[in-house]
């Protein structure tokens, strides 16, 4: 039975990961009575213009979802920069945005512009216009380090897409959002983003966890997310 008074949730995975990174969270939300749907955006990231392809794929996917009431868009990690653009595709069918250990929107700016040193390193490791898979950006590999369940780890590795280098060069969408927003912080790496969210007056929840906790430890993430959704209602 759906939780009384809570709006449905649309879960959006990072462009560098697949839906398996959020599927355990979707299951945990469902167990708590929160209706959710999980979007799959993997097929859109291998060629430019990546941002526009992602927005189009999101709109197409949502055409298949029958929302009876406005939903809360929840973006994990790099999906955060796209949430306002996704919301614009749904017009009045979005009630709030929630960022889960996620980057905040930087309309009109590119990753290359904002993080030139990191961009140069990633571009140098690219092959045939494709970035290394996300888990290869780090040592140790985060899947090996953080995902103990072998079946889940294999699924996440299998879904991990190759993303075009152009994604980092493209200006991020100019769409803006002036409705309610919230932030769920899982790791210190996103502390600056959470601090900015507080400055903006957003409700913020914190868990001492890991960046892949929506997959590896979904129950407390679902509980914190449910609190945020209720606070934004």
C-alpha cells in the first residue's frame, strides 16, 4: 500500500552507471510504501550531443509512465546536473527535485570548464572518443571495494556504459528550477554540494555511508529519502 501523503518518486541513475545502481533503492522504497519508477538512460551516452540525447531518452521513457500526480525527481551522482532539464520535460508533473550524493546544476557551463585538471586527465585516458568506464577512474575500483554482493557487482559492471568524451565538453542544460529541492549527502566528497544546498535553504539529510549506498545499503537511504520527500511535500 502506498505511503499516505507521499508523492511518487522517479529515480534517475548517473550517466556513468546503469539502473542497477538504484534498483535496490527502488525495492526498499516499495517495501516502505513509496511508489517509484526507475528510468534506464544507458543507450544515450555513447555519442554527442550527450546531454540532448539524455533529455530525449528521459522524455521518451516518461511517456511510458502514467503519472496520476506530480512526482519527485531523484538524481544520483552525475544525474544531478540534469534534473532541472528533466523536470522541464514533464512540465507540471514534477513537484520537487532531490539530489542524492549528486552534483548540483551548473547551467551553461561544462565539466571541462569547471574541472580543467580532471578533464585533462580523463581525456588523456580516453580511447576512440570514449571515456574509461567510471569504475576505472579510481584505485581501488569502487565496485570491488564497495559492492560485496557478487551478483549485484556483476550486474553493475555489466551495465556500466562507455560515455563519449564530448559529454564533458558540452555545456550543461540551461534549464532552471525554482521549485522545492532537497539534498541527501552520503559521502564527504559531496560536502560542498550539501553545504550549497543548505545555503539555498533546502532541507538536507546526511548518512555516513558510501557513494553506491543506494545499491549496497538501500534501506537507510530509502528512509532518509522518504523523510526528504515528506519535507518537500
